[in-house]
C-alpha cells in the first residue's frame, strides 16, 4: 500500500469515528422546560417563577359575585389576604354593594363564609386602642360575644379599595349565642371592625369571574 493510500485510510477512519461520536452524544436539555417549550415551574417565557395564586384554596376569588340566599349580593372587588406562611384567611371587600360589604373566607374544605358589614361605630364605642389586647368578650346590641380566635398575621392588599393595614396585623373574631359574628383587625393605630352572620353551604352562590 502506498503512503498516500495509507494516509487517506487513516484520515477517513478518524472522520467516521468523530461523526459516530457526535451522532451518539446526548444533546443536553435546557433546564426548566417541558417538550412544549413551557417553563416547568410555571414561570414566564424568560424563566422567572410566577407568584403563587393566593386565592386558589378559597371558595371564592377576586372578581366573583357572591349571592346570599336572602337576595343580597357582593361583587368581590378587593381583598386583604392574611397569612401564616400560607394564606389562612381572606377578607374580600365589596364597596359597591351599598353597605360597605365584606366577606371573610377560609381555605377549603371550609366553605362557610362570614357575611359582614363595616361597623366603624363599634370600633369607636369599644375604645380599643392600637396596642390593646382584644377583649375576651364584649356586648354589642344587647348580645354578648365571646372571642373565638386571636391571630397575629401578615397582610397583603389586592385590588383598588383594599385598606393599607401594614405588613402585620392582629385579627380577632367573635361569636354570639345566636351565631352572629364580629371581626376586628388591629393595624398599627387603626382598628377596623365588621359585623355580620355566617353563610353555610346552600345559603349562598358564587358566580365565578371568567375574565382573563
């Protein structure tokens, strides 16, 4: 075999070997993408993680309309989400309901809603100071209310009419013998109070908001 033929044979073998190595090498996948090109973590097109939906565990959400069985209704325009690492309560606000309506909701499987109306007169009459401990009981309209819970919570506003309560609040909930409810939120120098009643399953209907 001539030297030229031998050189050509060696070069050809090297070329074929390199081609086979490239053909069998696994192409690395881009991190965080599925076969359809969507980020696996639910992020945007640039890979930034999206913020969790704070209302996903609740029986209603912003934009929904809640219809009570007595004909009252509330369009949930804004909300304050109260959290202990994860959302544990949402106070939905419906200022267009004509009575400073609010709806307090808990995560599922709880489906009861607290149907509320703002009661600024109660906060003033009770003389609750910004640093006072919520009383264990109180009397309102001749009814005695016992405190059910007292919770230090973080607060996050959603929507145009949600009050600015700061980052941390103290929330107290009260119940009367007739199942009436009072909800008081202590936020810095402010005390906000709502009064109302419970709405169990079958006593209200949620009309979902289908806007994108």
